[in-house]
C-alpha cells in the first residue's frame, strides 16, 4: 500500500525544508514530518505518580498555539493584556529570550488569543496572528523582517473563531490561508514577504496547508471552509477539488498524509475519508465513514498514525468525545475508549502523549489490541493545545503557563 520511493523522497524534501533544525527538533505545526509524530525513541514511558520531572514552568498567556522548538529556542504565540505576542524561550532553561507584539487583543466567546503555531526555519520565525498579520521575525532577536495583513491586504473577513492555519514553509515560500475572493490560499516569498501566487476564492477553514510530493511533483493540499483541494506548489494552479461541507465551516483538523494515502476528518457529524493520492487527477476513495456513526470525527484535534492504525479523538464539541483506534487499510474500528473527553494527541516511541481540556496529561500505548493507559496526572489548567516533543523534552501549555518536562532517555 505504501510506495517506498515516495516515502524516501518525501522524507528528503521534508528534511531539506527544515534547514538548520536539529534531528530532535519540533520546528512547526505537527512536528518534523508534519504528522503529529516524533521519531524520538528511548523515552520515559513509566512515570512516577507526580508525572515526569518538570524542568521549568514559566508564565505564558492566553491562547492555544502549540510550542515550536528548533535551534535551541521554544517559540509560541501568547495573548497578554496589551496584545498578541510571539514569545521565544530558551528551550533548555525556559528563560525568556525575547517577545514581539504582532497583533491586538483577540476575544471570542469560545476562547481568546492566538490559535496557530509558529514555524522556525533557517534563522527565521514565521507566525500567523489570529487577527490577520502574517509575519517573519529574526529568530535570534525577534525583530520583524516583514509583515503582511491577510485580512486587510486581501479585503477578507476574519473567521468566526479567528485565523487558525499555521504558516507552512515550502522551499522559498511560506504558505497561508487568507480566505478571500481571489485569494482563498496564497504563497509569499519567505525572505521578502512578496506575494508569489494566490489561488481560488474559498472561505478559509481552520486547517493548515499540507505540501506533498505526488508523481514526482510538489503540490499543496488545502482543507478550507467548503472544500479539500490541491494546487501546484510553484504556481498555485488548481489540480483537483473535492467538496467538503461542514456546519459552521468547521474544517479544523489538518489532512494527514501517510505515504500515498491521505486521511481527512471533521466534526459536526460529517466523519472521515481515506483517499489514495494519484499522479494525476482527483484522489481515489479507499474507504469512508460518514455521519453520526463515523469511526473518526476529528473536531479540532488531529489524529496520529502508528503501525497501520489511526488514533484520535472522535465526537462533537458539545457532546461525548471518545478516543478511537481505526485500522488504516480498512477503516475498521478496533477499539473505542468512551467518554474520554476533549483533548489533543501526539505520538512518540509507540505511545500516545495526550492532554485533556480539563488539564490531565495522559500516556497510553499505541496498540490496536485495546486501550492501555500507562499514566495520568493533572499538570495543567484548561487547555486545548497539542503536546510537542523535542530532544527528550515534552512541551505543554495552558492559558497561563508553559511547561517543559523531562521524558528523555535516562530521565527518572
């Protein structure tokens, strides 16, 4: 089912795009391979009752941005009383290196503050403000190199729950989602901020762009408010389109590419589809599970994949949320942990590292046999932020603090 050459080519291109990032870094949304998984092994998978050792805990701020880690820096977006800031910390010590204001205070009845995650690449930090500005900052000082306001520049309206797509680096481009007429998606020169191409007129969704190689050619997949579609990476020319409508345009979870397969899911009782990417034309449906009985309805949290199986939160925002395991090849539900609750998941070393909205950190084995919880400890306040892992350190945040835990080999 998986093409070995395709996987090797994709891995090479991904590593090339990361630039100077170290092997254990987590430089952007969903990690080094943009799939919510870390390649690190030998992690601490037996925890004391108090949880892994807290290396540092520092004030953060409101919002749901996850922590990107590269080149010795841990960078995230936070909201404080006087605006939205990019905050850079020493990844090992937690000391503040710099902070830079990029936008005003953003308030929403479903949650305040920034949603997207920074991308760190080759001495630069790329960020997307919840209020419109897309910016490039110097990684060592936080000075703004360039800034483009997606809403003002393209005459677009903000989303109901704010701009959420994380900036994605693709070669010399930074990809973004203005959601405007004539600029549903766009690419900018990462060094100058100059617009390189714009494409379509789709209303923005909340998912981030996904670059992928298909048939030896690079394309970018977007999951916007009303459709799943792909454009050529160099020119933004539309290659294929699949309508995908969800109540309130809540297409949130970023499509998960697994070799030549692509998993797409959303909430509001829509469900999921597994596609096979083709050298030319629209992807082929491998299996789908739609409606209220879908095997996977990812409302906001992305699923992860391990040894032929998907693991993810499934359900409605205002209803029961289960944790499900689904076979990738067939779409068969292997197990479900009922009423698990809202949260997010990251995969590393054969384990699921999960946070719950109410503040628990949970460790479970990634196995299709049954749900096997290894540890659970309350370490956070209310949050919706996915954990990130870099160089044996687990980075978490809630709406007040940022934490770094020691889960590396040899940690006690």
